C-alpha cells in the first residue's frame, strides 16, 4: 500500500485521537466488544457513561451471562435500539459456554457468536487483537468514498468494490493495519463528517479525489434524516422507560398513560414482546425478560 495515505493519516491520528476508554492499552477484548455494540447508531458522548457503568458491573462475559437478560436491558438505559442489549447478553452466554469466558480472537469464531456481524467481528479482531481486517463503518466508508472514489457519500448498501478498496489500502503489518483502521474511522468522525466536513483540517486534502474534482454534489437517492418524534420508536422508548424504572412487573395502566394513541401504543407493545424485550405475565402485568 502506498504511504501517501497511510503516513499522513496515522500522523494525524497520533496528534488528534480522542482519549476513549475502549482504546486504552488496558481495555479488554470484552470492553472493546461492548463498545462496538453500544456505538452502533449511537454517539460517543451517550455511550461513554453507560459503557463505564456496564464494565464496572459486568467486567467479563460470565458476569453478564449470570444475570437475567432483563438486567442487561435495564442497564442499557436510553441508548436506544435495546435489542442490542439482548444481543450482548446472548453473546456473553455464548462466550461463557463455548470459549471459557474469553472473547475469541479468531475472526471466524467472533462471526459465529450470536448478534455479531461482519463489521463487529472485524472491529474486535482488529482493535482488541491487532489483526489485519478491513473495518468498514459509516465513517470509514465516507472517507474512502471521498478520498478514493470522488463521491461525496458511499452507496446506501456496502458493495464488494468498497471492501476491495478497503482491503487494498490496509498496511501489510497487522498492528499497523489495525491502527490505520481506527485512524480512518476517527478522521471520518472528527474531520470528514457527513454534513459539514472540515476539509482544511484533513491530512490528505491534497490527495482527496472528491476535493480535486471540485467537491461534486451527491447525485444519488435522497438522503433522509431519521425522524423520532411521534414514531413507534419513540413510543417503544417510553414504554421501555416505565419497565426499566420499575422495581418489578407493572400494571397495564402504567404503560397506557405514557402514550395517548391506543392503536400505536398497542402496536409498539406488541413489537416489544415479539422482540423479546418485554414479557407479558399470566396475571396481566408486564416485565423485562427474565
């Protein structure tokens, strides 16, 4: 791989990287895995306090596996997308049962864990074990799209061409490749942002194809921002807040009061039950999963 990209981006990262606990030399592979699940679709500032509390309570996979899955959902708090908490609990149980409580280092074994997809497996293998894998999150895809392809945004769905580009750019030395992956990710998070990129601060500005071509505007399908107010997702969040804050099962009226539209409320509650996030009890009350 050409050092034309590697050297300036790695040098930039050395001077500008955020001090995040899951990047610390003392961070465990379990801590890295937990951070990767929490950071999906959730900003760092919201993840940080929850990650710290989670790692204090459950410093190893067996610690979490020994608790009911509902406790993982409760501790997830308001991070959103609480099915991730259930996936982490299932992952902790699998690690405990199959790998003696230690997060596996093999990419294939990571990929075989419940709820672990190709991105997370590559990220944990890279960041926890310093292996050489292409780690393609939203930030990395955007950086490479602009830097190499000259497109303001990457395709909506990941393509084989993107993976091939990312793999071609990886340094051959595994620890350097792992550092490169996190450096590109950080560049996308802090400089090459989606809406207002700070191009003047980019360490490879003079090599960026998108910049050299005059920053052509995105001409793909409309990019719609996610709405939240009034959605089923917001309704689900309010129902979950009642259950998380309760010391035990709750009566149905305690759920009904938090959302005025009964049709939407019942639909949201049904999806929470279907997702395994809420247990309907025989006495008509509702609880977090046991």
